[in-house]
């Protein structure tokens, strides 16, 4: 599941999610837009907070050119 889909399904803001995993909200926004991917250490926290609904594979989709 994409992170944006998870956040929407949980009615959770990017800022709330960022607080839960210990990163800056701008970082979460960059992940959601595809501009950045989380590192492995943070990915473990994402996986834990989302109870496995968001995995590392969900961030590996190829970027679409604008």
C-alpha cells in the first residue's frame, strides 16, 4: 500500500505520521511525492507504525516523468 493511501485510510496527517516515526513532516511529504525514499532504518519504523501495510517495496515503484 502506498504511504499516501495508508494516511488517507487512517485519516492521519503527514505531520502526525512524521511525529510517530521521528522525522520532519517535509520528509514525509517528499516520500509521498516520490522525490525521496526512506532509508532502511526509517523503513523499519514505517513498517511497524503501519503494521506492515506499507513496505519497502511500496517505495520502489519507478518514477513517472512529468
